[in-house]
C-alpha cells in the first residue's frame, strides 16, 4: 500500500495543472463555483504558463506579508484559496 501512495505522490505532485484537472480538483474539495474559480486560475496564470504557476505552484496570486506564497504543488494552492473564501 505504501508503494502505491508513494508512486501516486511522485506522479501527481509535479503534475502541471490544466483547466480540467483544476476544475475536477476544485469539485472534489467542495468548491461552490468551480467553473468560476477555474477561470480565475487560468487568467491569473496566463493559461498556467506564468512564473508563479510554474515555480511557486501558486494559481491565484496568493500572498502573505506582500510576498507570494510558495506551494509544493498546485493542489495546495487550491486548498489555500478555499481556506480564504
């Protein structure tokens, strides 16, 4: 079982986001309007090509003390977004 979990983490932790995967994840964590939040992530990241998206895994331009937050993967960024709304 541990091997499967490790493989899953390796495969999906560095996965690049796309509209479908972001929408599906937002739906799975109970986002009230996943289509709107997905559209926001597309705009914020320039279709997931921005520096902040690629290196910080930050889909929404989230900041703390005037500095962009850095996440281990884009799903953490969605989780943080949901905790703020």
